[in-house]
């Protein structure tokens, strides 16, 4: 299998006043080139710590206790991400490895318009191939279903869904090999969630971006991803094809996650039964 990312026996902890707390405990995981991998699990299971470690965004009191993270860009030699620093790390970020952060709607600079925030990214990471920025920004906004006029707007003029899609467009501005999206549909209403999921799927289908999508929402995994890795208490407890995971989960924690998805059929039957009970009592 052609992998874009290989994680081997990764262990990450946090120093605390009461001792060390292990957040990622010996995780091994592959991301296949061209796929959408879902990483599922409840809050606090280590999903975001895993992502920030891969992206080299982990800060003290966090630390890497052991393991290996190897990245395979589309056009270059394999890279040991944990050993990168300085210019070498900067050269990988955004051009090859990009991030849609949790709470990304608050990541835009409130005093700069959308265009200037695209320009900052493009000039900072690829100063030698800037080109026609207006055309490039318009095309990037089009990728996520936004009109070119959005480039002139400020964050306070955008809806939550528009902010999310602007951040998504910025994240793929340099056509990275891998985009890690952390809770991309959090705090969005159902209609906007659907648009964001559709945009993510189109980034893979139309532009060949490999995606790793982190969310506790099993419904998002069911709609979007090809494979699911389930995390619990810092460990990956089950990995499999999304259809297999939902049809026949093997780990008890995965079974509980799937069982937590609201069942509308059951709800409707219970509601109908309650109505019948009320009618019988009234008669």
C-alpha cells in the first residue's frame, strides 16, 4: 500500500504537577495516499494531541516520549517529521503538510481582510512562485464554493460556515499532499456541516488531497471517510474500512460509539407509542 504518512509506536505525554500524563500511548497508524482517513473517539482520547505531534505543533508541557513519524511527499524523499527543525520544517508545512485546526473559525485575523491572509501564507511559504494573486485566490475560494468577492471581506462579515470554508481554502492554497482536519464541523448547523463535508470530499476527488479527518461525530465518518481509526485512552483500538466498522465493529468501545448515534427510526417508534399511550389513557 502506498502510504503518505506512517506513524510507528508514537507515545506523547504531558508533564503535570501530579506526574506525567500519557495522552498518546504507542500509536501505530498509516494514512494511505489519496484516501480520507477518519480518526474517531471521545474528547480527551488523544486525537488532537496525535495531530499536533504529527504537525510538530506540540508545545510544552507536552513531549514526545518515543516513536517515529515518517512523511512521504508526492515528489520527494521520505521525511522523519520528528527530527525536523527550522527552515526544513517550514519547507514542509503548508506546501506538503497542512492543518485545519479545531476551532478554526477563530483562526482568522480579525483586522485583516481575507485576501491579505491568503497573501501572507503564499508569500511566506512560496515567495518564488507568487504569480497573479487575485486569480489564484479567486480559484481557491471557488474550490470551496465561495465567490471571489469574499476576498475583500473581513472575518466579522462572514458567517460561521464561510469562515470555515475560507480557512479550508487557505489550508490547501499550496496544494499539500496531506491535510489534517481537526473537528471541521464543530459549532456549525446541519446545513453548513453538509456543505463543509462536501467541500472536503471535493478536495480529494478534484485535487487529489489526502485527508485525515478527526472528529468524535460518527455520523461525519459514516458520510465522508474511507477508513476509520478508533482511539480510546490514547490508543488506537480498531482500524478498518468504514463499511466494515459500522456493520461489524469488533472492539467494545467502537460498538459503544456506534450505538451512541441517534436512531431516528427508534425515536419515531417510541414517539408513536407514546402518542398511542396518551390516547388510550384519554379514552
